[in-house]
C-alpha cells in the first residue's frame, strides 16, 4: 500500500473511479453468470424429471410383466435427447432390467452410484436423476437417467466470455470518463499543492490561491488564503520583534560587557552555560571559554570551606529565587576575593522554569571595610573598657575606700550619720560592680590569654550575678580555637545572643554549649524565653544582622531556630579549617 500513498491525487482519483466501476461491473457479471448457471441447471433438472416421469409411466407395465423388449424400446426414445447419455430400469430386487446408452458412452459413466436418500446428484461432470416407478399403488422398480453437462458448460462459457468482453468495454469507458471528471477535483488540489510548495521554497507569503468553486475545495482555498494572510502578519510582527530583539541584545551585550559584575545565564539543570559576561575573567581570573566548556568550573574556584554550602544553596535555592550567597574564591595567584552571588529563575509561557540568570559581584573591598569597622569597633570597646577600668573604676574604688573610712569614723563617734555613710558605700559597691561588668563586656577578660572557654565561663558567671539568671556553660577547654579573631567573633555572637534572650525573651535559663566534631565546631546558645519573630530572609534586627555577618566573616553559618519547649536556639557552625 505504500506506493499507492505516494502517487499523485490525480492518479488516485482515476484509480478510485476505475476500481469502483470495475468491482461493480465484475460483481454484476458474476451475479448474471451465477444466475444463468442456476437457471440452466434448474431447467435441465426439470426436463430430466419430466422425461423420467414420461418414460417411467410408459415402462411401468413392462416392468410389472417382465417385458424387457418393450422396456428397451421405450428407453430407446431417449436418442432424441442428445444431452441424455444413459438411462436404465431396475426391478424391485435391484437387478438391471433394461438400459440405454448413447454411442461412445464408457461403462464407468453408465454405472450409477446412488447416494443414500438422493433423487438427483452430480457425478463426474454429469447430472444423474433417480425416480421410483409405480403401477397403481404398487412399486414395480426405478429409473435412472444420466445427462451430459458439456453442452451446458459450453453455453455458460460463451456467456462468460461475452460478459468478460462487456466488462472490459465498460471498464474502458469508466476509465475514459474518470480521466475527464477527476480534473474538476484534482486540478484545484494540485494548484493548492503547487502553491504551498512554491511558498515553502521561496518563503513568499504574498502569494494567494485562486478560488474556482464554492464546494469544499473552495472552502479549503479560502482557509489557505486566510492562513497565508495571518502568516504574513505574524511574519511582519516577528521581523519587527527580531529587529527590536537584535537592538535590545546589542544594548544588553554592551551593558554586560562593560560592567564590573559577572552576569551569567544557564539552563535549569545547570549543565550548559548559555552566557557569561567578560567580567568573569576579571574577577575569577579564568577564561570564559573554560566556563562554556565546563559549566561547573566556577565552583572549583570557591574556597573549600564555602564550597559545600554554596553547592547546596545553588541546587536548592536558585530555582525558587532565594539564592543570595556570599563566599570566597581562590584566584590562580593564591589571593582571595569575596563574592556576592544572586540568581533569578526565568519561566516560559507555561510558568515552568527553563533558565536561571544571575549576577555575581566582587565585594572584597566592602568586606575589607566591614572588617576594618569591626576591628575599629572592637578596639574602641577595648579602649573604653580599659578607660573604665583604669579611670572610672579606680576612682570608684578610691571613693569607696574613702566612704568606708568615713563610715568607720562616724561609727566610732556614735554619729547618727553612720547608716547613711554605710548606704552610700553600698551604692558605690553596686556602681563598682556594674562598672566591672561593663568593662568585662567591652573587654573580655582572659580571651586572648586563657582562651574562649574561660571567657565564656566568665561571661556566664557575670550574667548569673548581675541578672540572677541560671546561665550554664558546657565547653571543654581543649576546643581547638587558636585564632583570636575567630574566638572574638564567637564570643560576641554569644554575648549578643544572651542580650537578646534577656532583653526580648525574658529568659530565666540560658545554656551555652561549645562542641568540636570531626569536621566542624558548633556554638549553641539556648534559652527558655518567649522567643522573637524571625523570617527566613531577614531575621531580627541589627544585632542579629551583625551576628550573621560575624559568622560569615569566619566562614561559619548562623542559624536562629525556635526551641520546642519555648525560647530560641542560636547555633553557629564552623568548619575545622576555619577555627584552626
């Protein structure tokens, strides 16, 4: 059937009409031949039956009286029926009584084989008939006649030949008529096919089809012309949009290639780098070609302490639009740069994310300034703490000693002002205690000499004495925090967490825990207060922002979580290379 599908519609229509006509004519001829065959057989059977009745009626008496000569004379009348080649009479005992056969009849064709219960049948191309003979009410024997069907078959063959000639003539006429009529259908369709072929070749959508009729082909012609009008309109709009896109793309490239940041564009799976601006070579110190060849090349430049965090964030947050990470990269010359990387998902018409765009900026200078601000702030805190200790603290101690001496003298003299002097001494003692606590908060005692564990224990002790809060510390002394900068940031994070718990949460119990694992160190501050409102993006106020910044400065990760029993959990996790 494949070759038939590939021929032209003109040939298909001609073949369809021709095959339909041929099948109809052949079916009519077959029905005519079949009917003629049935009619001829029925007529022959009727003639044989009539002949058998006539001969049987004439020969019944001869059978009854056993007159074979008379029976043979009666059977000899069959010579006037050339189609009957054999006839015979049998008595009641089944014995052959008399017979007739035409000249040249073979014994095989003369001997009948009677099927059980049959009165006529076909055998060796002949028609055989059997009838029972009666004389009055008595059965006297039977008669058999054999008719040769060759004459009948010759007539039927002639009729079939004539029918075949008629069929061929009619099929030829049908072909001539179909060739003429199919043009009314095939020519308009071929014109439409040629038009679409030319349009597909030269892309000229200004061509139009000529409508020749108002039938279905005319409707198809109108539909094709309407479609060509729409395509031409869309082509004009697309050409204008493409020109506008080219202009926008050129402006985008000029912008992307002249900014200091790195603009990048990938597919959803991040297996293909679609575009990266030349700023990548300036910031990363690697070629854009290497990133196009290996889209994960930028990840290998990230500092080992930040790489796992950034990889996890890239996989989980870039599609949702929550990706906003700060990390360090190692340049080929060994220097370190700080990067702020943000990503934004791009959706198609079905609101499915199919691309991810991002921009990465070098924030090394900003980080340096922030670090300097923190260092200046830390130095100022220490200076103020030192001034409080050496200045105000010493003056308070001297004043307390003077008041104590005065109170002793007034007591010796029995002066009624003794109680007042003692009260002033207690107030000075409280002021001195507050000044010492303030000094220790600004200038952690023993942080540089005795380590972070001692400083945390001392902080918890001051909190317990000053605020009457159960503040416990679980911190082994062998935690490997050797960098004084890291220790200072952790101490300040703990200090700010405790201040938030006391100020906002009204906590009565605080637990400080510092643990060292095989790959990281974790500082945890838990309280039983009322907690505070946080969000996933901007938790808390300025104090918590500074805590998170301190954690990032030492390569750590800060988490602020609600406590199941009430209160808050502040957890800072650092990789071991950062604390060592």
